[in-house]
């Protein structure tokens, strides 16, 4: 049996590398060296949900009665979110799989990949249920060129990772620093998408939903935001912090620092350009203007800079959250209605555990 399928000679069970170590053999939960990653895997399992949990039928009427500005804002935001999650649902586990050599990391990222499918399917279901003829909306969404260009830099990093992972799996490139650098950049690009780009889009969705419209969309996107913020971005951060503590990671950061800074800057700049476009042509958003949304984007980008230890005078990062209303949307319990009012979103599955193994109960009453 090839070691690509099962490595019988694996000798690093006591301390496997996250990437480009010995190829995997037994799925190992005995030796646990990355407890934070395993915890995030368990958290993602507990947050499991389904794209059909929310009834979007009322959104059909909301889109019909919305003014043109609100309609355009929601469509353009959904367009990018649907496109981005379609990319994420196909570009995480498949791209990174050949490089991953830790049972814990594989468990977490394959679970996140499954979760990204739910996210992409949710946006698809929103469109399917919110319009009389959803096929025309697909055409409208795919025509938003500004959404495509917004993803351009991250998609390029994923594409580089895609080609390298397939070449590595086929033995066409070596396990060397250059290959590692490609993996490192792919993870940073993923972190930028999840911690910066998704957060900016969520702000637009939630600002619209704060007007009382599109409540089912708000609730479903709130679940998506919880996944992204509590698990997806946190995993990227944990992986990056771990790799920066290794010799290979430190070399990658030193060799690729200019490229890393350029990638982050391109992502942030593309967000600021998107915001400028979003508020052009007379479009307005109740409670939010372009400056406040840009400040929120920079507020989110600050964590990426802090994680990597990168200082910059390119931007002025806000010291406090410029969009206070986001705090309630990013904390599901603060916006939880009764089940009679709307579909509930604040729950986790698999969080009850037995602690009575071996206990004999007296059943005499």
C-alpha cells in the first residue's frame, strides 16, 4: 500500500507536524499536541446546522417592497458572499489535504469544509426562496464584476496552493522550503478572507436586517458569522501562530514578508474599493455610511496584522469598534427571539455528555 494512502512506517506519532511532516497513518487521538485545534474541531461539530432551518418566504415580499438602494445593497452583498463561500467550500480541504500531516488539523479543516458547503447552500437557498424567478437573479449576481475583482487576490493564492498541492501529491515537487512557503501563503490568504472580507459583508447584511426587513436572512447569516468568527478564523490564527513558532515558519515569514504584507494590503484595499462602489450611484444604508464601514473593515484587519506581528503606517486602525450594532449580531444570544416569533438560531448540538459510566442507580421508588 502506498504511503499516500496509509503510512505504515510513520514514526512521528508523538509530535507530528501540521504540514509537510511524515505522511499520515493511524488517525491518532492518543497523542494530542494541538489541543486548541481539536477544541475548534469539537466546537464546529457542536455548531452544526442546516441551510433549510430558516423560512425565507417572507424575504420574497421584502425584496419586492424594498427601495432600490436597499435591494441593490442586499443583492450585491449576497452575490459576493455566495461566490466567496462557493470558493471556500471547494478550496480548503482539497487544496490543503496533501500538505496536512496532523490528525487534529485534518479533522478540523475537513469539518470546516463541510460547514462551508452549508454556507454556500444557504445563500443558494436564500435566492431560491426569495424570488419568483431565481434564475434571473443568478445572472444578476454573476454580472457584478466588482464582486469578482474583490476576490481576485485571495483566489490567486488559492490557485497557487491548488497547483502546488497536486504537484506535491504526484511527487512532482519536493518537500522543501519553497513548497512550505506556498502552504503558508495559502493559509494567510484564507485568514484574510475569513477575518477581513467576510466580516465587512456581514456588517452590510446586519445593518439592513436592523431595519426589520429580511429577518430570516439575518438569522441564517448570523449562524454563518458565528462559524466564521468562532471557528474558521480562529483555526487560521491558531495554525499561523503555531507555524510562526517553528523554524520553517519563521523562515517562510522572513522570505515571504513582502509578499505577505502585499497580500494583506491588496485584500484591505479591495475591501475599501468595494465599499466605495457599494455606496456609489446614490446607494445608502440606514445607520452605516462608507466611512464607518471602512473603519469596521480596518478594525477587523487589525487582528490579522497583530497575529502576524506586522506594523504598518498604511492605515489608521480604529482603537474601538466603530459599528457597535455588530456586537449583538455576533453574539447570537443577544438577538435571540422566542420560537413563536421566528426560527431560533442560538443552539449547539452534541454538547450534552454522559458522566455516569459505571454508576449503578437505585431504581426502587
